[in-house]
C-alpha cells in the first residue's frame, strides 16, 4: 500500500461514479464466528458526496480499460483518460480496512471489458470468491455482471454476491445499437435471465434443504440513462414496469445523462443534466412500486412524457377529478394512496387511527399529510369548501404551481369550515 | 397544582406512575431533585425510586401495549428533551386507563407526539451508525468519538457488536463524557479521564496506528473523486450529511 494505490483508487473511482446504484439493502445476515462483518436489511449510507448522493459501498472498477466504444460512457476505448488496474490483494485490503473503520457497508465491483466478456467476468468472480472464502468477508457485495458473460460464470458469481446488476443504459434497442455498436438487448437481458434463474432455483432448493446455498439474496438491479436519446418517458417506464414484473428485479435506477463525451455528435448537447426529469421518473417509479399504480395510468400515448412542473401523482389526480374528493375516514387504503400529499406512511397512520374516531384536518396535518396539496382532494371530519370539483383542475394546478400567493386569494383558500 | 419530585431516572418515572395510582393523585408537573419549585403549588409529593414498584408498572404496561410500543418509552426517554417525562407519564396513564391498547391511535396528540420523539431518536441512532468513523490505535483497538444530540449510544451497541464482533472498539460520547468499550465479548461502560484526542475527535499522533493516517487519506481521495461536478447540490448534501457531523468525518476535514 502506497501513494500509487491512492492514484489508482482515485482514477478508478472517477470511472465508476456514473453508476447510480449504491444500495446496500436486501439481505440481513448477522455475523458468524471467524468472519468479518454483517449486513443489515435496510442498508446504511455511510457518507454523502457533495452532489447529495449516498456513499454506501466502495464503488470501484477493477480496471477501467475497456474494449467497447459506447458513446455515453466515460471509459470508452477512444477516450484519452488515465487507465489503471487494481490488483486483487490491493482491492481486498482496501475493502477490509475501509470496512473495519465503518467507512463503507461493502463493495460494489464493476469492470471495463478486457479481451472478452467471459475473461472479465472470470476476473471479477475471482476477486469476490477470494474475499468471501480466503478473507472470510461477510459484508455486502454488489457485483456487476458483464453483458455477454456465460451462464456458468454468472452462476458462480451469484453464490458470493448479495446483489448483481446488468445495466440496460438505453431503453430502446435501436438507440442502443446506434450509441453502443458492440452491445445489443440480448447481451444485457441474457445475464439478467441467468441471475433470475439462479435465484429462483436456489429458492426452490432451499425449500428442500436448509443448507442449500443462497443465490444473489438481494436480487438484481439495473440502470437507464435519461436524456441521451430521444426516447420518451413512456418508453422508459414501460420497460421498468416490465422489468419489475420479473421476480428478482428490485430496483431500476435512472441516471440523468451527463455529457462526458461532448465531442460525440450522436449525443445531444445539454447545458446541464436533466435532473428534474430524472426526479419525476423516480417519483413515477415509486408510484409503480409502492402506490399500486399501473404504468398506463402514469403515461400513455396522449401524455408520453411526465409533467416536469408537477409530480406524476398530482398530474394523475388532475386528469381524474371524478375520483375526488376522497373521504379519509372511510376510503380504502388503495384509494388513500392516490391522494396527492398522502404517502405510504401517512396512509397507514390514517388507516390505523381512524378505528378510534373520526379524523380531522389538524390530525392529518400532524400525521404528516401535506395539506397544501391534499386539501383539494379530501373530505374529513369537516366539510370541504374548495375541492378540485368546485375549483376545476386548472385552477388547482395554478394554485399549486404558483410560488407566491396574493393576500386576497388567501380568504378563498381557507379549505374547511368547522 | 400537584407537583411530583423524583430523581430524573426512568425507573423513578415508573415509580411515580405507581405512586400516583396508589394515592389517586396525579401530578400537573414533574420536577427533578435540584429543580426550583414553582411559586405556588398545592402539594409536593416526594417519589423514592423503588425497583419493585417500577417493575410492576413495566409489567402492567407489557400487558396493555405491544412490545414495540413499550420499547418506544425508554427510547423516547433517551431523547432527554425537557418535558418528555410528563409526556411519557400522560402516555402511560392513557395506556393503563384505556380499555384497549391506545398505541395505534395516532389521532391522539400524545400518542402522535411520542411517535415523533421516538422517530427523531431513532433517526439519530441511525445517523450515529452511519457516521461513526473508527480510527485504529497503536494497540489495534478501534476508537471513535461521537456527539449525538440525543443520548443514543446505548441503542447502537447491538449493531456494532454484531458488525465488528472480531475487533476491540471504543465508542465515546464526548458531549456526555462516557462511552462503551467492547473487548470482543461484552461491552462495558467506561469514563475516560485522560483524553488522547483533539477537539475534532482525532487521535494523538503517538496513540494512532502507523497506517491510520494513510487510510484516512485514501478514503478522502476516494470520496472527493466520487463527486459528479455537474450535479453538485450543497443543500441536499447538508440535508443528508448534517454539518454537526463533519468535524468527526475524515473526508470532510480540511
């Protein structure tokens, strides 16, 4: 270990940082004698970079040499950047020493493709195998599966990794072909399929034998770049929704395109990354996963893109005024989740508390309901004055998007009478 | 106005609940030993902490509310907020008097308030778990300073005992001047007189391991390379990583 390692670490971190995933959730595994570390089911962030993203895992590449030439990637073959390769012993020591100091929750290992996908995958598998079997490391490992790697290697990797991921990057095959001539959908979806097969098989085996090995217990994730191609949010969300229907897919990440290779004219020239769009996509993703929305309710052919000004749930509510107002004292949990300003937590609080008595607006406020939004969509113990049906969706939209309100309006806005 | 004076311990509070029910007299105000009483009051009741009485109250609560709600009480107590004792008293009284468990009645202001306090204590506990940075000492022990807002050190021990079960560590709360030492078997509460660290929790040069500074440098280098310049967002950064933790984090030090 010397300053040389520091240089390599910096170079490889620079290369790995555009991968969004940093979750360390999904597996709970206590310590066992003779091993180092444990994992906690909810995941722990140990630091946050200045862009506000969490640092939970030591996110690093084994090497940033790459034989592919994907237009959106900083490590593409034709880029003139510093290249480095970490040795297995350096990587293992870094991981364990950082882990022991509580800097990280585990390792996120990925790599540029060297020689061929199988050769690269084999090197990755060797590192995690070494870490698990020789150094008895028991913390979290997220391993990138290389597109085009063979099933045998994915099957072996799955025995040591907690989570595996293959990045789709571009939500549309034609665009992918144009930007990354060496890749196609098949090479990405195939390893996903292998991971899924391995995980399902292991679940089946563990029903019969308690000691059967676990296979990628925290499932798999993937990532899509937003704004590098003309694909609409409808394309992106349809693909995510399709992926979420597959049994082991836990997360789809969206990464606002950051122009790393400005010279490439196949890519749009953006002044700044599409951060708002990325945020809206995450909100829509949450609606799919936790709010029981289906993808056609969020985007359809008449609204192929998400509204950047308001969140997707509010936008759905404004398009469906007939569903409102919802009476929070009687409505089903599913319906409560559809009210703008009510989240999963407050919906659960409402459902449990209303057994004890009728709820009023001040109680809802204390439970964390965002009354600024919710007031137009609910009735509770008090009589509603101005719900969306009296005010019209356009007016509600204007009220919620205008930052400053005039004093005169305030009187009209008192939402409830006692 | 009835005033109860007790020793400001959790057991003392449980004893106060017992005595209140025994004498059918409920306090309007709870005072510690050293607190000045208000100018006018009708009666001052002195509570003598009694483990038998407090155990009876605890067992009684066990029958009335679920375990998860029960353990919110000592956790909320660790917040050390002014007035939390009166809130806990009111909560326990409601729990005892109600015909069925009140723990899910979040429409009730006291139940909601307790949930809020418990949540903020739990959040602080998580933050300590997130932002503890161990430093290796010459004798191979791992040391970290913390300064949590609430007294959450007892709540994080289980996590660290599980995770770092094969290393000796010492967690020290510099604000409350006590800590816990783990010797690879059990944790013991310690109080250190000779402080071998500076105001930023950094170990003195002669007590830190030789490669400690190098690993801090590596971590700092890694951390600064991870930032994507195009996305810098100081507000979000401070929201996720509150400034009060910065002085203990090697990556945030100058």
